[in-house]
């Protein structure tokens, strides 16, 4: 059985035989909800490539300590994948973040597309962004990732131009595109950007702006997918052609 994974603020100075403390909400959930016990084996990760395995040495109300048995450091995966996700309605945003995290996406950028039904403004924007971050955090632990994905601030279409311009490959999923995703050249390293539009589709002026910045409109197949699932299908198709999934 796989060992439970918990996130810790830092693993700096961790060495075999040393103690690492986990505090705050992460520790409270482990001790009060999961009922973590002394002697149980766990994995701690800092979300920046470092992980330690060891036994729980002590537990408290909002704290537990682990005696480090072994340390593993994982290089950041290449190529790095960013998904620009147009805001879906309801809980489909969290679903998209969950599956994108599980498949290995490095950065998720919420996008206020012109045809997005959902709107992030004021207090709602802060709460929605926090939900996406929490979803990515929990999905990263569930999928046993050593590198935690980043959830960027809400982006406008204008913001995406610079993002697309810096990419080694940028594609826009579009049902009317003639070029198949399977036909693009996937870089072995660098940055890949995948743009996923809203349920109502990407507006012509948005597609023009993204294309002008260097993005290539592509289609996945004959079927039209929901915005919350299109991204993970596209990323899987791309990663299957890289060393990350070799």
C-alpha cells in the first residue's frame, strides 16, 4: 500500500535521523481527521522536488514530527506544461484543476475568456482562486507529486500574449481547427502552453490574438469535449510523446 503524503513548508537541513515537524492545517488534518499515529510511515514533500520518508515520532493537536529515514530529490520535469483554463461554471473548475494536477501539469492559469459563464470579481475571485489552489494541493498529494503545480492569478486575453510568446510550443484547442494536435512537433524540453476555451467556445478576436502571439489552433478529434476535460486529454496526448512518459 502506498504511504500517505503530506506537504511541509521546508525540508532544508533534513537528513537521515533528523526530525521534521509538520504544523498548521496540514498537521491538524493528519492527526485529527486521518488519525495519524506514532510509528506510522509517511512521506513528506516540500513541493519543490524534495521528499523524505520516515516514521511518525510524535503527534500533537496541530503538529506532528517525523524521523527521517531516507531522502529523495527529483529534478523538475521537462518539458514544463502550462494549461490556460477558461473559467467553467460550477464545480467544473475544481474538476479541471484536479485532473490537470494528476496528469502532471506544472502551472494552471485561470482565464477570464469573453464567453466564460463564470465571473471572478472581488471577494469571489479571491475565494475561487483559493479553491483552485487547495484543489491542486490535495490532488498533488493524492498523485504523489514531488513538485507542486502553481495556480497563477486570473489572466485576461491580453495577459496570455506574453505567456504564449515565451513558449516553445503553444496550442489552442479549437473545434474548427484543421490541424490535428497529433501533428505538432513536441519539444523535448522548455515550455509547452495549452489554451482551453470556455463551453461557449473561444471568440474569433481571442483566437486571432492568440494566433498572432504564436499559438497554433489544433483539434483533438471529431468529438467536442467539455472544457473541464479537454485540457487533460490534450496534455496526455502531448506528454505521451515526451520523455516524461517514456
